[in-house]
């Protein structure tokens, strides 16, 4: 879809107009005289409440034009702009409108570049389709999206940022939506190479033997049950070579399929377990966006990619396995595998990559969805400074986070009779399972500033809603990108 800025609505003819309107602002709209809009005003058919969407059709020069009034509410900001515009743009795509313009005269406040960026992201992200395996492609959506605003360079920069962020999210969605027989660990590694080819990001991939020599033994235990070879994917971006001592470790969970192993999942859950590599997809996409923008930051992305499957060679409950850190882990739940792979990835980042901070992103627990729902991820940390940077990025990206405690009282459920620690709270009734999972990873982060993002509830959508489409969401891509932007110069 082509996106552009325009300064005069009447320069072109339109199939649709998207008009975000604050509560009570409809009466003050400064638009050409449109009888249907006047009727909406007189009859009070649209109030501008948050989430309200009103549609009417006009006839102009013998051509029909659909109008979408999208309510922002009384108190609104970036998130309301994103969500209200997404609802309208989704309607435009579904109706097959080809040329649509967003008009901002109903805000009751000046349009800012940040608001424009959210309006453009709404248009671009709702246009996403994954139909490569269907006999016929889905009906195309909007072909040309325009945004009526001033021609200042700040607005053009905002539109470019929206296009960059949306493209990165769609890259991640494509990876997540591939079926598990296609998106194997080797395929994920090849995809990282392909996406980052010709960029300043250096990609190194290590197979089973090389990974064993490096020492990621716990990670390899998780992948033992699969015929697919585990892959350690390392992506290095040096955007600030003058400060080599400042390097962020960005770690994404990379389970390209998770059956649960001998702690077998139900069929209902296994059906969508291709999305257990959503954290890894977010890391690849965020690094692509960072280099495309030329951000002055140093980042090493790490994905320990494997499958967790059931076979005669798979690890089993009761096993005691050695991690790269030297700690021994008692496995009491083979379906708590992601934290084991992350433990070795965190240790590798610290020992081999020279990182001074770590952010990991993972579909770690179902418990996080119970706690926070499917539109907000959990944040756990040992560093308020680093967590603050992530929270600022969450506000800028409109990808919601909520900090939950690393509760030392829950650490005791990981105490093991035979090893350094157990990998889950299996058999315990204390609850707090998302916290327990985070506490396990925290053991390996030690004193390194660390943030863990649990996207177990936000990575996959069963409905088309707002900017989300059915399937892989690409959650975390824009958040990580905004975080990296905020880290420039630190």
C-alpha cells in the first residue's frame, strides 16, 4: 500500500475518508459543506465517544465516497488515535476501497507528528494479509492511503517512521504465521540471514556441534527430541562504534514448535504453537528496523532456536541438565522449556558478546494472560533504570506493558533436592507462575541489568481487532524499536 501526505483534500477524488473526532468536536469541524455531515450533526447521530464508529456515504461528482467518523473520546492520546483509526481503516480494507484519505480537522487540538505516525500505522498494519497458501489471494485492501496535514519535514519523518515500523511488524508476522513444518530452526536462521542481508547487521549461525562446543548444553537438551537441528542465531549491529562498551543484549525465545514434550500440551494449545518463536521474530524485525533507521546503538540479538517435541531421545521430567553457566537444572516440567533456552542465551550474551544490559522477550507463560489479558505484556526486572526505558518505549509504541514483581518469596518453589534449581513450579500451589518463570531467568542474569517481557498473552490473536489480524501479532517489534531509539546516546 502506498502512503503519502497531501495538503488539499480536493486535489483528488476519494473512495473513503477517515475522520478521527474527539468528543464534542464534530460541531466545530471546518470542512467543505457536506449535507450528510450536517445531518449527522443536527440529529446527534455521532458523539465522538471512544470506540464509536459511524459511517455514511456521499455522492460527489457522480462517485460514491464512504465517510468513517472514528470517536476518540474526551480524553485521548496516541493509543486512542491508533485504535480509533485502526477500526476505520479495517472497514476500508474490508470494503475494498482503493483510495482513502485521513483528515484531522476533528481533533479539537493540533495534529502532532506522533499522532500522525499512529494514524499511519493504523492504516498500514490493518492492511496485512497472510494468504500465500490459499488457492486465491484475499481481496486486496486500500491501495493508496493519504493523510491531510502540513508539509513540514517533521510530518514526513513521522510517516517514514510509521512505514518503517509497520514493515518491521509485517516481517515478524510473516515469520510467525509460517506453519511449523516450514518454519523450522534452520528456516528461521535462513530467514534472519535473508532479512538482514546487505545490512550492517552481521549474522552468525551455529549448528548443534558448534553450539555444544560453545557450551549451551541446556538449550540443546530441549531440542533433543526433534529431528530438526537446533540453531543458535547471533545478530550483531554496531551503530555506535565509538562506545563499544555500551552494548545491549536482545534475546528472543525461538521455539519454532512446542508440543510440551513429555509434559504434553492439549491439542487446543498445540494447534497454534508455531507462535512460540514470536520473541525471536520480534528481535529479528527490531534489528532490521534499527539498522534501516541508522540508529546509533550497539545491539547483539540472540535466538536459541529449536523444537520441543516428543520422542525416544527427548528430555524427560526428572532429568538433571547442565547449563552454560555451570548451574544444574532439575527438569520437572518439559513444557517449561523456553526459560531453559533463555537461560543459556542470557549466559552466552554475558560471556561471549560483551553486553552490559539484557532485554529478553518471550512467549513464556500462559499465566501472564490470566493476569493481564491479551493486549498487555508482563515486565519483570532487576533494574528500574532499564525498565523505565522500556516503559517509555511502550508508551511511544502503544504496546502496553505492566511491571510485575520478581518476588523473592516465590523463588523458593524453584529450590531443588538434587540440583541448583528446578525449571518450574510444577506440583506447587503457590501460583504466580509468570513470576516464577521470570525468577528462573533472573538467576542467570545475575547482576547484569535485565528486563524480561512475557508476551505469552499478546503474541497471537484469534480475531481481527484493531491493528491485530488473526494469527501472529508481531507484538514487541515497535516497542523494541522505540526502546532502541530512546537508547541512542546513552
